[in-house]
């Protein structure tokens, strides 16, 4: 399998190089040169497989020239064995033909565990083989950071530097990052927002001279193809559990950076019958404004009760634009250069093509709280604010009641007690047993100004081989 850049100027790479490179040298994102495609008969034959067995079937075509099959199976078994539910991604029914897929049964209680627990093992495997050391630099709006640290903290060949917006993630999210011990783990609280953190990461990948040529950066954000690859699997899992592939499915995806829903788009292209994908956003609704009105325009970022979606620059949206433009990297590059200067639109026929699959909705904090309260009152089931946005958007955008609607449950409600309290419920979501003492653990993090030079200087001074 070869991978090409969405901007068309970087060299094609194999899986191993893409895993370590993250961002392409031309500023684009890597995507497969071609996708594997599975017949309905082949997908049907996967009914009854364990999650790790299904994951092998879906993902191995992406890595088969880089990792022997037995080694990859072992990684998958180790990755998903630590999840707190035998089904790994269990489904909970809310109403007739309406479901939540719980993606928060991993060690850090968020959907990011599906990819980042695997990514850590992939990095360890490849770096050990190469006897190479890398510096992981990532930005988080809340959940990526803790999942990345948990997934990579035992890796012998990495130092981890995670940037999060100071005082703009929940306390549980912050503590999950800052209480993990390890000489190779560094948490940086940036006096800015998530987009500021993400911009620093992208610029640092574009110019790594601050590392003095002694090491290289590796990505854990969803710009890394391996993250997207791992997220494709649970779309197949949900479909097979509810009668697929002999019936089509609809999915509602709470999303800020577009990675999770792009995985669903790829699942469809790989042969899984999906009739609708709902982009569920909060007040930071750039994706909704584009999908509903063909206008891509950045607004001021707002702080909400769903902080993991407080994102205005959706990195993975570039991957969809690449497909919508017939995989023309030059056209994508020009569009994004223009988007940095002001509002842009794409040709109407391209936008209408996207609308055949995608719908979207923006859900404010009040509607989020109303949904949390309504679902609990009717089902005694507690949603986190991001999943609540997904449920509300699913109900607002649903095209066909006969098609199962599955909302991706992206995080455990215990991570967002303020939102639960704001909804007016008197219940207090409890952390699971392995995190019961989270608020007693010592924190370690460094607060830095919103300045890339200062952040790069901190990284250059603190990775362990300096």
C-alpha cells in the first residue's frame, strides 16, 4: 500500500514512513493511493468475529507490506484486550431503531483509545526495528492527549509533548494527562485555544530545525493516517451487529476535527452500506455551515460545554476535499490558501455530491443540556455532552426512520460533570474503579505563552536524548 499527499507535491510513501511522518512535506495529509474494497459476501462472512479479528480484516490491507500478519494480530489482541467491555464497542438502544455505540470503554474513557492504544504499539514496533528515537508532538482539545499518553507512555523510543489549551479542557481531561508519571511525558498548557495548539504542531512539523537534526517529530493527532485507519473498524462492527451488510446504516458523529466521521466515509467507500452520515457540531460550526450552505469561513472560536469539539480549523476535512476535487492536490492547496484569507465555496456540483451522503447540525449548550436531561428522564441513560450533540443532530437530520441510526458515543459522562450539572440532573457520574483516585494524584504540567518559539525551545531542552 502506498500513500499520497492531499496537496500532490510530496513523495508517495509506504505505511511505515507515513506512520512516522504524520504531515506530508508539502503541508498535506497522507491518504491511501487506493482503498481496499470488500464485497457484501465478504463483509457478511465477518459476522460473529471478535473485535480484534474484525479489526485485522479491515485494517491489514493498509499495513500488509510493512508488518507480518501474525505480529499485527498480536498488536490488535493486546490493544483491545484492555477495554472494559467484552464487545469493545457495545451498542445501547435509546429508541426504536436508534442506538448509541459506546466508544468510551478504553483506558482513558474516550473514542481516541481505539486508535491511540494501537498507535503506541505500532510506533514501538517500527522504532524498535529501526532502532530510532522520535519526539511525539501533539495538540489536544481534551481527549487525544490522555489517550496518546496512555498509548505511548511505555514506548522506549519516544518522548511525548502534548499541548492543550490552558483552562479550556475539563478537570478530568486535564488530570488524565497531567497525573501520568514518566520521564518521557511532558504536558504543556498553552495560553490560547485548541486551534493555536494545532497550528503550532503543524508549523513545527513543517520546520523541525529546532530539534537540531538529532531526532524527528512523530504525530499522534488525527493527521496521522493510522488514527483514521483504526476508526474505520467500529463502523463495520456496528453494522454487523444490527443486520448489516444486508441493510444500510446511518451514523451521527460528534466531530470537531472531522477525523472520526471521515473514517465512516471511508467505510462506505470500502463497501459497507451507509446511507447517511450526520456531522454533529456545537457552536463552533464551521463544518455545519459548509455542509448546509457551501460556505467555509472561520469565525471566532467559542468555549462550550463540549470542549473536545471547540475547534474551528478541522484538519481532516482536507482529506474529504481531496476526494471531492477528484484527488487534485493543486486544487486543494489553492482552496486552502484562499480559505486562510477569507470565506470560500466549492463548485456547486461537488458540494451537492457531498450532500448525497452528509447532513449536518449545530447544537448549542442549551440544546445539549436539554438532550442530556431528556435521554436520562426517558431511559435512565447518561450521555456526555458530545454524545448528546450527536443524538440531537441525529434526530434533527434523520432521513429514514426505517434505517438504523447509530450515534457514536465518544466519551464517558464522568469526564464532564459540569455539563451534567448544567443539565439540571441531580446525578453525579462516577469515574470507573481504575480512575477512582484521579483527584488525589499529583499533577505535572508547564504553562507556556501562546508563542511557538517558546514551545519549541521547551521541547528542544527537555527531550531525553539532549
